[in-house]
C-alpha cells in the first residue's frame, strides 16, 4: 500500500500547510477505520487531527488504491477465458446491516435477516479460497436474482457449488451442484443426507472467507456511511484478503 501511494504523496505541498500525518500514518488511519470502524471523531482524537481530516484521508487512500489497479480483483472475465480458469468455484451471498433508509425502505429490507441490509455476492475458487469477483445489491433481492443481475458466467468445465438459495441454477449452468430439498410430505433418503453433508463440507471455504472479511468491522457491524462507497470498500478489503493468501502460499 505504501509503494502504491508513495508516487502520489507530497510531504510539503505548495501552496498549503504541511500535513500533520506522514504517508505511513495516513495508511494506518484508513486501516484503523476499516478494522475498528470507530467514528471519524474518535479516530481523529486518537491521532490529534480533526474529524474532517480523517474523512479526507480515508477517501484519499481508498480512491488512490482502487485507481492504481493493483488492488483489484481478477474479475468475472477470468471465469470464462484465460489460462487460469478455476475447476471448482463456490458462490454465496453475505449481508451487511445498514441504518434504516429514509426513502424506499422496502427495497433494502431482508426478510431473512429481519432488518435493512446490503448484499455482497462472492465468487471464490474452492482450491485456494481466492476471491474472483463480487457483486452488490439491495437486501430485498433474492440471492439467485442477484446472481442473474451480476452477469457472471462459468466455463462449461467449471463446477459451481451453491446452497438452496440458487434453485434453478442448473438451467444457466448444467455443471452445478445444489443440495437436495426435502420433498413435500416426504423425507430425504440417507444417501441424500450424505450428499448434502458432503456438499456443505466442500462449501465451507466460502464461510471461512466471509469470516475473514468480517474481521473488518466495517463489514460486520451496521454500515453507517453512504451506500455508494460500500462496493469500493468491499473490493479493497477483498483485494487485501487475496494478497494475504498469496503471501501465505
């Protein structure tokens, strides 16, 4: 992050006053905001700067990182072409609660969570756990409808693993594995229960990924900011997660 931001940093701007925080401290302010998600006022009190300065620093770091191109995800095009097409992918949606909107509240109300939320769809590679692409929507939209709106397509040889919220996925991608639903008035067989348990064990990697992303409290607690920067912050945190995976590998 320092290497990306260093060419854009001017320690002594002309004209203007000398900034109170150096580049390394500014990056720490942004990471502290994502990780702890305290208010601008409390973070500014810790660093001895104003609330407005914290807001400008966080926005500058976010915009510079995403504009550099080095903190971007591979993208959905990698799922259908290239030399690194994954053999097995896992798709799931995680929800982040938000404050009750002033207008159009029903569009954001999630019947599953019983609150107003924003949805984040993740497509990850099962073998490595790497996040390939994301997509975002309002809490009222169904998971399968969100997948259709995302425009994600899989290579015919790629196997996709989903939960019960993606019924009808076989029509879009035949190489899909879904858990067996209990028939109305009947029971699942022992083999069906075993298959569902095996599928859940193979899909657990995306639950672990969601847990790693939600270590950053900005994605775990109630999101207080404007919704237009939600996707940008999710992508940056996902890119940091992919970087940590590459370093550990």
